């Protein structure tokens, strides 16, 4: 049986928790954007509120059934009021996602 770390135990016993998602997004032209679900600073990097919808990450089983493995899925909606960005800007780009709970890094994808 796995044991919880002190951090995990502390977070589980709290009545209220604050979660935040941070996104390091690099587009096809190597421009990097630091966006989040709210204004936030983490490790001296300021993340601006530009993620207007993020339903979470869908992780699919890493096993084949009938020879097909379903891919993992991430969907985000960004603020683009002035039509500054197009989908083509992000083709062949990359996204690094961080999950912080109460200012503690819990996971990254």
C-alpha cells in the first residue's frame, strides 16, 4: 500500500482548497505565452488570465483494445477578443500544463 506524503495529507485535511491551472504555450513560431485561469505568479513567471475555459485533462488507458489506443485529450479556450491568434499559429506548437493546489505544484503534463 502506498503512503501519502506530508503535503498530500495536509491538502486532504483542509476544508477549502485553491486550485489553479498554468499553461506554458509555445506556438509554431517559437513564441511562448504564459497563460492561466486567473492572474498568477509562479517561480517568478507571471501568468496572465487568458484561459477562459478549461474542462480538464482526459487521460485514457494506455492499453489496446482491438488494436486501437485512444489518445489523451486536452481542450482549452483562450481569450482572443481582437482575433490576434489563429489555430494555425499553434499547429506544431507545444503546451506544458501545471496544476497547483494551495500554491503547491501537484502535477504537470
